[in-house]
């Protein structure tokens, strides 16, 4: 009989928001609201905080690309 083993695939902090990352809703030049993530440079977990902010920006960019182009990762080549 095979033994079933359960293992977490992601790290303990991966995908979690740290207290050093803050998000603010601001308006861009056209007046549309957007979310901006700021990272505290004095934080002991600066690397993890920066990665979290980057992941959030990539998630937003992929969602926007999917809406505009139908592809999450790249833009279709024009014909």
C-alpha cells in the first residue's frame, strides 16, 4: 500500500501581505483610480515585501492583458 504524503508547495510567507507593505488608491493622469503599493525600505523583511508588491503588480498586469488582448502573458503579433 502506498503512503500518502501532504506537502505545502509554497513557502511560509509567499503570497502574504506583510505589515511593511501598504496600498493606496490614487488617481492617474486621466482621473482613473489605481492601487499603488509602497514598501518600507527600513523593513527587516524588505526582500519579501518587495516580492509581494511585485507579485501584485504582475497579477494586475496579467488581468489587464487578458481583458485587452485575450492573453495573460504576451500580446498577439499584429498581422
